[in-house]
C-alpha cells in the first residue's frame, strides 16, 4: 500500500499530522439493521403462512462513504478596529475628576510616553481626555496601542 506517496518518498518526510491521519482508519458509524416486523401467525390472518409468499425486504447497502468532520470555522475577532489614517495619539480615557486625569498622565509618563490632554464635554459635563503621543508613524502607534491595552487600558483608542 503506497498511502498516497509517490515512488521515492518516505513517510518520515510527511508532516506528523498527515502521517497520523494515514495511520488511523476513519471511524465509520455502525449501520443499524432495518427493523423487522414480527410475522403474523396463521390463526390471525385466516390463511396459512406456507401458502402466502413472503416478500423479501430490499437490503440497504452499508454506507461506505466516510463523512468529513465539520470544518472548524476560524475564530473571528468580535469587531475589526479601523485606525484612522491621520491618527497620531492613543486616548486611554476621559476623566471627569481632575485628580484621576492627573494620575493617568503620571502613569503614562512613567511608562515612557509623551502625554497630552484635551478638554471635552460628556453628558453636559466637562471632562479631560488623556492621550499618549504624538507618534511619528503608524507602526509606533499600533505598538503603543497594544502595549497600553495590555497595561490596564483595555478601552484605549487611536485618535
């Protein structure tokens, strides 16, 4: 048996997943025999069982086609984030309390980022948006965004 190998190929050259799949026969589900009806006795029908010809039930061939397991769908991210082309900052949050905004600015400075802040209004209340940056290129922006999200700012966004 060649197991699908060309002449000159050895099974050791194949990927271990392929070798394992070739070594294991596909698991076929057992085919249940068709249910047989009990024969009626001669006293119930009024005719003798020998006088009546029996029809042979057609046999169903056993399924030899192995079914593939359902293909696992690739895990898709919950949402694809689009970073604007002109983004140069990463906003880590918007704070209504001045002390919390100052603490976030200090933490960003300790991590080695340049900081910025801007005044905003959220729900008719003044807030301070705390930003890291500006970043010179997109690669640095994405690296900072990833690092800040891993450092405790999961809602950080590029601005």
